[in-house]
C-alpha cells in the first residue's frame, strides 16, 4: 500500500501536534515508497542468489587455472626437451673440438718434426 502526499501531510501535522518540531526530521526518514524496502527474506534470497553466482564463478576460475596449469606443463616439457637437446649438442661440440685439437696438434707436431729434420739435414 502506497502512501499519498495528502496522507504524508496529514501524518506530519498529527506528529507535529504530538511530538513537536522534531516531527519534520522524523518524516524525512520515512521512505516515499514502502514497496522499495527490502525485507529479511528479500535479503536472504539475494544472499542465496549471490552465493550461487559466486560458486559458479569459482568453478569457471578453477577450470581456467586448470587450462593454464596444463599449458605451463606443456611449456615445462618443451624446456626439458630443449635442455636434453642442448646437452647432446654440447657433447657433439666437445667431441668436434677434441677431434680438431688433435688434428692441429698432430699437424704442428709434423711441422716441428719436418723443421727439425730439415734443419738437421741442412746442417749436415
């Protein structure tokens, strides 16, 4: 039931007679439309609705984090594979360096021997 402006004025006049000028302050606190007030059951229903929405959102967030965790797992796997490939490459490079070093040492040794032999033959 909605109160009319005439009803409000009449109520205000009666309150002024009963309690004095403080009636104006009291009237300012009465809402213009009582149908806009929420009841405890309205608030309880809203709380239930909001909890349901929050639960649904929590589920969506959990699913999203699951997807992200899966993607990070894939990336970690790729990094592990790359680490293995790099270790293998490191071994191959070390082998090539060792082979090249041996070739250089043998070539230098051959050069030294040739110089010593040619120096010995030239001195003779």
